[in-house]
């Protein structure tokens, strides 16, 4: 009951945002579907007329369908920038195959006797197409359109990754912050939209398909449908059962006698996850499982609390404000002491000594932009914020020690705030789609893109010194672990971390970079 009340309260508080994102999602989805139909049906007609083209054309759409959606977005962004364009193109490309294939199948499976009869009546090829082939193929064509439309609703959630908006913003923000209310606020409207869209298209199908053809098609489907056969159901059930049993077996027989190291989903975290893992493997006989790239702060911290992860590297400011919900403090020692004591008392988690570098949040702009508006501090930025578009990570956008608190502290009123994860926000800044981004002081991309860092003149951001967090039970079970991890105490400064991040940003493997650093310090051979 409390969960329901909490969800209702969330909906009421965010109703304007949810409605805006819902409308964006509808617009983006419908526009994509219309474009896909406009391309796929004429292309289907073309390959029916010129059969030699059917293999290559359908093959190309099959290949497009097999490309991961995020990878496809990655290819499109350098060409189209961020926003709705790459999202729409991506969804259109994924929507082509069902419509194209069903159009081709429907038009080619018309009985040759009917075509001969039409020819005998003196109908032209165009008349045969419009008066015979299309009406008979319409149920199959509409089936392809309905499949593509429902799929498009789900695919369009990915648009949030590139600042196009839509309900995906709520879903991914909720996943990164482990906020079920936010996830449901995005997922439920998306599900409803898919159901409503399919219902509407079903009614359209009833209108455009002649009654006699519809009945005939339905009867044929009932008689000959593979998916309705007992054999198919038996095979499908067997596959599902096999998958379930395999998953349970793997989980049951999984070796529990090992240290599980986690990390968040950005390069520095991957480096530190690999560094800690490789150091443990080199200095002990303990087995290590690397569960890296898990997501945002709350995802990894939840895994640590539930003991799905034994340890990971966190930041003192994040512990204080985001995890423990304490007010910001500027004194590094106080931040560390509060975090260490509270984690031990409330969660039986031990915070070890700082590794050295301070990866605090910074606000960055291009140097020519800073020169144009004479920007030196975040207060200077606040004065021009109404005409500025910010591109920030979704984690930062929803954190009290991120945009939510920064906005209040400096009275920021950006024209638009786009949630853009990872290195994409740097590309958006470079292309001019955004003018401001959030960054970490040790980000290698700051150096690569030669950005100007604005001074936090009101000292909003707390210090973020990197520290290992370890379950107390894990330290008891593996008594040598604390001593091994202490080898990293004060070993990495800001410049060293920034250099390692830049190498990974440029394509190097995080594990390779981590182990090279450990060797340079004489910690592993």
C-alpha cells in the first residue's frame, strides 16, 4: 500500500514532466512509423516486380536488424548529431524489416490463378496490383505494420540516451538511481501506448481489409498456422524450460568462494575495478569475479548492501550526499569521517583509506564559449543560463549533489537540460548541440576536448576522494584483503588518473591500463 501511495505521489509531483515526455514519445514513434511505412511498402512493391533485387534488399534489412541499437546510434550521432534525428532514423531502420518482408510475402503469395484471371479480364499490371494483389495481401501487410509499431514504442525509449526525450528518460534515470517509481512512470505509459497503438491499427485493419478476404485469411491462419500448432507449443515450452533450468543450475553451482568486485558504468570505474581485481589476484590466492559496468551509484551500492558485490571503489562526496543523504561538507576529513562511521554503523560496510585522487564534479564549457561570455565561475554561467542548453549524465541530473542541488544553489535556469550519457555529451558540446556539460575533474576527455572548467565559487560540490568500500563480512572471510587493498593508499594522483582515463577514452582496454599502472608502481610483476 505504501508503494502504491508513493508511486501515486510521484506521478502527481512529476505529472507535467511525464505528460511532456509521453507526448514526445508519441510524436517520435508515430513519425518514425509513418516514414518506415512510406519506405518499406514501395520498396516491397519494387522487389516484387524485380525479383532479383529481393535477396539483397531483404538481406540488407536483416543485417540492419541485427546491429545493436546503441551501436547504430553510435554510428549515426557523428553524422546527425544528438536529438531526435538519430533516434528517428534508428527506429525507422529497425522498423523496415517486418513491413518490407510482409509486403513482399503478401504480394508474392497471391494465387497465380487469380492473377491469370485478372490478366484475362484485361487488367493492367498496376490495376492487378491495386485491385487484386493489395487487397489479398493487406492482412499480412498490416500484420507487419503492427509488429513494427509496437516494437517502435519500445525502441524509442533509447532516444533518451541521445537527448531526444521520450519516456526512456524516466526509465533509464530510474534504473541508474534505483527509483522504481521513476521506472514505472516511464514504463507504464510506454506499455499503454503500445497496447493502444496496436488496438488502433487493429481497427484500421478491419476497415482496410475486405470482409470476405479477412474471413478467408483468418480461417487459413487457424488451419495452417505453425505458431498455433501443438508441436510448436511443445517445442517452445521445452526451450523456455531448458533456459530456466540452465539459469537455475548455473546459479546453484556457481562458485561462492570468491571475491566479487563491482564498478559503475564509466571508464574510471572500469579502470579501478580492474586495478583492484588484478591486485587481489596478484597478491593472494583468492578467486576474483569482475562485475564491472553495473550502472549508476545506487545500483552498485545496492549490490554491495545485498552482498551481490563484495567491494568496489566509491567517492567520499557521493557516500556523504547521495548514499547517506547528508548535507554537503567542504572539509575532506569531515566528509571521510562521517562516511566511514555511518557506513560501518548502518550497513556493516568498511570504508578504507583514500586512494589519492579527488574526482569531484566540475562544470565545463568550450573555451571560445567561455571567452565570448566572460565565464570564469558557475555564478557567471547562471547569468546567461536561460539561453544555454546543458547536456548532463542522467545520474548527475537526478542527484542532490548534482544538478538538482546545483540548480538551487546557483539559481540556474537553463533553456533545456538534456540527459546524455557517457562520452556522447562531449560530442554534443563539440558539435554545438549543447553548451555546458557535467564532468569529473579526472575525466580524460576534458583534456582531449580542451575544455574550460568553471570555478565552483559557492563551494557546492563536496570533495570526492576515491575510496574502496568493502563488506565487513568479506574482510572477515578474507583476512589478507584489507592489507592488499591498502597498497593503493595515496598511490594515484589526479593527473595520473586523468591520463589513464584518456587512454581508455582513446580505445585502450581498462584492464591493460590498470595493470600497466600497477607495474609502474611495483605492485605487480
